[in-house]
C-alpha cells in the first residue's frame, strides 16, 4: 500500500502535516476529512527516491561543520519550495539532496522523520539545538503558526546572507595581514637557516672581529637552528594550551574582552557586533516575535559575550516596563546614534524598520573600514618587512665593508 504525504488544516486554521498509508489519494483525503481536517496538499511519497537521496552521501564532498552558507542554502531552498506549494516533506527531501554538511544532513533526516510521523516542524527542529538556533526556531514557529512559513524562511535566509557578508568582511580584514606576516616569517627563515650560516662560516675562518650587529644576528641564527625542535614543540604546546583555555568559560570571556581592546581591530569588531544586533532585531521583530523573546535570542546568540551581557541587561530593564533606549545607553556598549534611533523607533512604533536602517548603516561601515584598513596596513607591513630585511643585510655586509677598509689600509 503506497504512502502519501499531506498538509491539512483544522477548524482553527492550524496546519498539520504527516503521512498516511492508503489505496489512493481519495482514500487518504477521506480519512483526514473524518478527522475534521481540510486537505490543502497531498502527494504520493516515493520511498525509493528518498532512499536514493540519502544514500548517495558517500559520493558527495561533505564537510563536518554547519556553515553560514549551509544555513542560507537550506532557508532559500525551503522558502522557494514551500512558497511554490510543494509539501513540506517533499521540500525537506529536495533540500537533503543538496546540502554538503554532514551534521546538517543528519539533522534534516531526523527532522524529516519526525515531521512524517506527525510532529510540527518547530518541534522537530528543537531536537537539534546545535544546528538550528533559537532564531531558526522562533521564525519557523511564527511562520508555521501563521501559515506564512515561506516568508519566515525567506527572512531567515536574508538574515543569514547579511551575517555571511559580515563574516567575509571580517575575514578579509584579517587575511591580508596574516599573509604578510607569513611572508615576513618565510623571508626571515631563509636568511636564518640558509644565508647567514654560510657567511658565519666564512667570517669565522678569517678570524676577524665582527661588528655587534653581526654577532647579534648570527647568535639568533645559531640559537634558532640549534633549538629548532624545542622551539617548535614549545610553540605547539602553547597553541594547544591556548585552544584548551579558550574553550573554557573564563577563556572565552578573556578572549572577548581582549578583542574589544585591540588597536584598530576593536573598531571593526564593534561595528560587526552592532550590525549583528541590529540585523537580528530587525529580522525577529519583522517576523512578529515579541520584543522580550527577541532580546533573549539576541543575548544568547551574540558572538561576543560582553555584547550578550549588555543585551541581557537591556532585556531585564525592558521586562520591568522600561523602553529600550535608556538601558542601552547605560551599558555604554551602544553608540549614541544607535540609542537615539532606537528611541525614535520606539516612539513612532517603527522599531523594526529603524533597526533595519541601523543594520544597513553598520554593514556599510564594516565594508568601508575593511577597505581602509587594507590600504593602511599594506604600507605598514611593507615598511616592517623592509626594516627586518635591512637589519639582516646590514649584519652581513658590515663585516665585508670592514674587511674591505682594512685591506685598503
């Protein structure tokens, strides 16, 4: 007997989805009508196709983590399919065939099974908090309850796209400096492990008195070659200990405090946090999520704990009946322009739209700051590399100049 997937609504307009075995579509529709449900969509479930979609994971190039790109793909695909009238179970099956994250695929398979067993989408998503955040749950729950799931998923996709843009901007700001630092280290390594030892042996055979700068550079080169293994082991142990420390509660608080005090980069991180806060506030309020629930979600989802703590203080004051602007100003984490725009938004009843403008403003500030930082860092890095190379070259050529002067004398 074939299996049919369906979407139906009860007398209150609440959506129900699931699967039933029946001889035909009419048979299944009759069973649902006897339960007091009005069928809005029904289709025959192809079990072989589902098995094929989930069995070919070994042929895909899959990664372990759930990235922002994966989240955008799921939201966009589900929004498009649901908006086109494709049943939810069938939509999940199509998305499962597209994802490249192993963790996300495992979660979607379980969600598909739960929804097919009669569970709501939100209840199925709640079982996977590591994959689907509170933002996911609240938007999906609001959309499912109101019958506007496609619109809610589309808003979620827009939010993740903006989040991805911010992440890419931050990575761009860090990639170029890291590349130049790596290049400087490689240049120094060539001098220390190959060039300087050659000249050191030549100068030693001549028995000449070397300048202080040359002795310092050759001493560093000799120590680096002699204690290379010890140095690599020490660096590896330090990196391992630091990673372990940053996984602790104290380590994460320490990290978040330090990044907000870094010269130049603290401004970028501050802009990113403000953009994330405003974008999340806009997305959740536009979707009909209550303000207190919105602030609770933003508190737990903040990528910097100090910002999360500030949002938590604002949430506590709002719960007591105060407007948002006053506690935001008291935290000193939000600039006056943000506080004033939130205050205006609350006064005219357009907080969602105003927070969207704040998000757009700080997203543009992030892009501008990254471009300016890249232009500024390039000459600084080139100057530092030039000084290092000049220091090493002078240490080599000073004895040669000294020897040439002695021979002329």
